[in-house]
């Protein structure tokens, strides 16, 4: 049976609970410094308005750990959204209770109420029954439009769906799943995965899950040093997860069995400390990283080698920067890879907060087919895990 999503729902006059990810970064004056997440939720919100829904919006912000923390209030989001949607977004600083109940039932078609930060209530992260029931009071339709938290068992993501008649995906969530499914269902033959970032342990489940589907895996970032060490290569003082060396050796074996090509860095940018103005050493092909030095970026020969692979790809999934890209001295490898992905004719999917940042820093965000809004959620999905927030949806009318 075809799964129903927002497009299939009769919305006129219905009270709709829309779970969004409005977890935007704020500066010390409480001003929103990046509204990408708000922008991403607009198509769903506009559709709800245009189709006469009575809208209750909800989101978390930061980690208040069940306490009311004024600096994590969603009030700035309500103000910003009002401007973006060109309509007043009501906000009274509460999540549940009598006043909220009154506003909910008094909503007219196309009107929006934004609840206060869901995580001010301890019931949210505990997937609390009572809290979920309160949130669901008077709601006709539940819409999950928050991919970034769909891997979390939270009340507004999972438990709430048991108390509403219909629960479906919003447009943002649908788009995420459609794109990411390309990688886990029937990817094209020339499927290339690029992995980097801090920890090899985070990315192993993804490698194992896609081993029978991928053709090439390009590895950079700190995680490459555990793989290099597993090959018996000296990596100096670079970050290595010793507990995972054996697992990396296993992955090489599995790759051979599956005819998968795993590429590791052949040259590096290294230094003694991680600082913006430190002296760096280019560790060339055939050289070893000196004992007192840490590998902090892939070298230009590696970037060139990876670029050639990227050119051949039909589908690219990229998660994790190639080096400590936050510091300009060590951002060259990541920038080169970002440009190569952007220039390739492949369908490209980029996920993970840092990788998305790096792509924007390189100025090529517009050339990526799909930039995922969920770091942990996209890794979990690509690792073959069922996302509780998606499993909980009824998706039938
Ligand atoms: P992740 O969240 O796993 O994608 O990791 C991103 C982080 O990995 C960034 O903050 C990078 O600075 C860091 N990173 C990337 N390469 C290295 C490296 N060679 N050594 C230390 N940290 C790194």
C-alpha cells in the first residue's frame, strides 16, 4: 500500500501539529545567526497555511535538560518566522496547559501558534506518555517535518503519534527519505562514498551496511589514521581509535570480498599542534608522519586522486570533513573535495553538520543535489537503522 504523506491529507479546518527542527544558532544577544533550518521548513508551513489548516508548530532548541532556560526560548524563532511567512506567528511562552488549549481551539484557518521549546519539559526527551498526550490534545493531524530528530525516541517525535488519528511525513522529511533511500535501495553501479571527520567508530555501521552496494569508499579526516594504522602504516601522533583497528582490518577483508575499492590518504598536512598559525609539514607520498606530529588534512595528491574517483561517480554520499577544516591551514583538502563533488555530474548527497558547513564555506552548496538537515539521523538511516520517528507514523488515512 502506498504510504500517505502531507500531500494526501485533507487539511481544511483541521488542527495540525507540525514537529519542526527550529534549533537555530543564536548569538549572545539571542539573535538568530543562521536561518537555514527555518527556511527548510517553509514549504510545509506555507502548504499548511494555503490549505486552511489550523497550525500548532513545535520544536526543540538546544539542550535545556527539562528546565526552562530563557536563553533557549523559541520567541526569536516566532518573530523571525512571522516575517518569513508574512503572517503573525502566535507565541505565549507555554507548551501545554489551559491557555494553550484555548489558543489551539480558537485557531482560525491558516493561523499559526508556536509552542515554547519542547525540551523545557522533562517529558520530551523521556518520550513521556503524559506529555505526549498533552501535546496531542485537540490535534487532528500530526506532521513530522523534523528529520534531524527522527532518530530520537522523544515525545513529540514518537509517543505523540499514538494519540492522534493520522500521522504523516511533511515535505522536508519526505525529501530526506527519498534522497537517502537512493543510496540504500538500488544505487547506480558507480556509487562513491566519501567519509571523514573525527571518529571511525561513528562511520563503521554505514560502511558495513553499504558494503554490498558501493563501488568506491574515499576516506579522509581523523578516521583515516585508524585505517592507515590497521595497514601497518606509521601515523605519528595522529588521532587513532585503537579499539577499532581490528574492525578496520575486517573492513579491508570485506571490501576485497565485495570488490569495493577503499582509498586512504597518500599524503598529509601535519603539524605539532592544532593552531591557526602553526608551522605545517607537507608529508609527501612515501614519507611517514613524524612521531611528534598529527595529520590534520589530506594532502593535494590525495585530493587529486579522490577527485578522479569522484569524476567517475554517478551517486555520491559524503559525510565528514577531510581535515580540521575549521582552521584555514587545514581546510584545503576539504575544500578541494567539496569543489570536486560540486563539479561532478553525479547525484550528490551531503550530510553531517560539519560537512554541510564545509560545503557552504567552499561556496558550493548550490551545486549539491541534496544537503541533509540531519547529521545523526542521516548516519543512522544510511547505517540501515530504523528511525523511531518514521516507524511511529501511521502514513495511512
Ligand atoms: P564528525 O562530526 O565526525 O564529522 O567530525 C568532524 C570533526 O572532525 C571536525 O571538527 C574536524 O575538525 C575533525 N577532524 C577532521 N579531520 C581531523 C584530523 N585529521 N584530526 C583531528 N580532527 C579532525
